[in-house]
C-alpha cells in the first residue's frame, strides 16, 4: 500500500488562514478511502512551521509528498491528494 504524507503548517498565520479546515477536509477524505477505492494510506502531519518563519503572504502552507503548496485551500489540496491516490488505481 502506497503512503501519502500531507504536512500542514499550524503556525498562527496558517491557522488563521484556514489550515484547520484543510485538515478536516483531508480527514473526511480518509474516511471515504474505501468508497473511492484508494489503495493509499493518507497520513497527516502537523508541523509548527513549513518554510520561512514569516510566511504570511504564502499562508497556509501545505506539503503533499514533499511538494509545497502555497496559499493552499481545501479544493487544491484535495485535488492533489486525490490525483496522487488515483494513480494507484490506474496501475492496478
């Protein structure tokens, strides 16, 4: 089973700009994993700071398998996670 790591910056700036909403979206996706036929384990890691210490203009910051997403929103992150997870379905 493939493992997908989603790192979410939880500094004050990122939390104020929606990081917690993104975490909730990913958690809901983890619950739908069986229905979506994902053969991928989704792991969420909360990190105090991704990138430079003052990254207010780029907040919230999210990394999906090491790829940094600046000014992230739930839709962008979910599309990235679903895209990576669905690659496994095509290869089966």
